[in-house]
C-alpha cells in the first residue's frame, strides 16, 4: 500500500454532492435546535437539562462549542484538506453548535445550510491556495496515512489486553500480526489490517459473551436473581426518552437517508482511517473499518440517548459502512431510512439487553479507549512525519514544539487534534520564513 495519497487530492464536488452536503447540514442543524440529536457524544448528556428547561439555550451552546471547537479546527479541517474527503467533525460538529445557537426554529436550517456551503465551496479554495504555497503542508499531511491505517489495526488487541489480561492480549497480538503479514503476502491490494481487525473484534466479543454466560450460569446455580423495580426512576426516564425519539421517527428516517447518501457518494469518511481508505478508493475496506467501530459505540450511544432523550446524528454509525457499499444514492436513501427507523425503535430493547451483558458493555468502553489510544499515537507520529516532509529538523522542532506547548498550557486544543493543528500552523510559519528568505523548502 502506498504511504501517501495522490498529490492532487482535492475537494472539488459535483453539483449533486454540493447540494447533498448543504441540505444535510441544514437538516442536522434543525435537529440539533430541536435537541433531538447531536453528533458530539460528550454534549448529549447535557441536553436532558435543556430539554427539561433547567438550563438555557445559550449555556448549552457554550458547552457544545467548548467540547467541539478543537475537533473542528484541529482535526476535521486538517483531515479533510489532507485526504480530500469530508468527515463528521467538519460536517456535523459545527451544525451541533449552529443549531443549538439559533434562537428560532426557522433560522437553524439556514445557519446549517450556510455552513454546508462554506464546506463545499470554501475548502476547495483553501486547498488550492495551500497546494500553491512554497511549503505545501497539505500534501505533507498525507504522510499521516500509513501510521493511522496500520496502528489503528491494533485497537482490538489493546481492548482485549485491558479487559482480559496479558495472556489473551498476547494471543490476540500474535494472531493479528500473523494475519497482517499473511494479507500483505497473499492479497497485496487489500488493506493489510482488515482481516486482522475483524478477527480481533470477534475475539473480544466472544470472550465477553463467554464471560457473561458463565456468570449467568453461576448466578443461577447460586440462586441469585435480578430484582426489577417497576418504579425505578431510571427505567421511567429511559422509557420517556425512547418515546420522545419514536414520536419524531419520520424526521430520523430522513436523517438516516441523508447520512447514508453522503457516505454512498464517497466524499465522506466516518473516521480517520476511513477517510484515507475512501481517498484511496478502498470502499470495502473502509466499510469493514467503520463496521468494527460500531461495536465500540452502540452501548455509549444507546445509553446516552435513553438517558438524555437525544440521539446521535449518525445513529449507531451503521449507515456509514452501509452507504459506502450501496450501488446508487436512491438505494442508499431507502436503506439508510430503514436502518435509522430500526435503530430508534430498538433503543429500549438494546438498553435492556446491555443491562444483562455487563462484560459486553465493558468491552465497548475498552474498544473506545483503545481506538483513542491507537489514533492518538498514530496522529502524533504521522504529524511528525508530515513535519519532517515539509521542513526536516526545523519542521519537527516547530510542530513537536507546538504540540508540547499545547500540553504545557493545559491543552487548549484537545490532544488528538493538537498535532494536525500544529502541522498547519507550522506549515504557515515555514512559508513565512521562506518569504523572509530564512528557510529553503525541502524538495519532494
């Protein structure tokens, strides 16, 4: 697999693609304004107080902005510019904020649509300008591709090790390494980590389900039974939240259709690794990667939705991999609508099932943690590779220094987004030094 993308990766969209992005941004801003769904998982728990009138729209907007701004400008924009593929941090996090910010219902879709226009028209211009600079930091950022794709492969190994110990972690690590080597040897055109990740995730799920089944048998043998309280306040809250979401089922179906169509157009990737795979035209592998991520997020999204009464903009994110594989946008719209309908209708059942499978629920938390750990290292390493590509030792000094300074200042930019943001700032600084005749760009 090549370590970088084509140097000409750009954000030049067709009219249909432009209209889809603008319409979807308008819709997601409207849904955010209604407090029916947001993309940021960290914001969702705060929406219950807003829905029940215990906090104001402006206060909730401030929370959303504080939790999202770093990801928008430090991760979403750099990833889109370096891959030529849109991502949820750039498309959906701003509409979370704009929708909540809008004081009137009719204003929310206007603000969301305006952001969509900025994305489809403004980014392409910024991309062209950046490629014409003496120090092309956008092309340099494509160096992040290899570390992100290959280190991301290890997230099931980390999750297994954290939950089930070093023995099982060692087995999973050895098995994944063997599968990566085998895939590179026998199927060189396939993403080398696809098979390894599949086996790793299945292994984690099997271990978790086995542990839960053994515990249930042990409890039954010991005569332990679960006590269910009909007046449990949490059960009452979950039921009310599920009912609130079901009342808006047609709107969620339209949302599911829109997200699935965006994924089908292959101008959008649901994650860091997926964005690079979509850019390389490896849609099947991208679908595999995002499908495996689903297992880490279903419990989080289901429980926060039931606790807050607000769903996820991308639902359980199943519409991402489904969309990548759809043959046309019309079928993608139908399937996306059906998937979202099934998800919303099944929320209560999923919540009850997760309550009976504590180890599976724990596995999802370990998966999310492992995904964050692998991507944090991969993005930092890839950013330093980009710094070296655009400025050698000076580039590494500037980018690495900005990253460390961000840490020392208490991380005003979230750690995962700090390194790509440092590459952009460092690239701008190197161009200034070039114009001052203090730096000579490295020739590619």
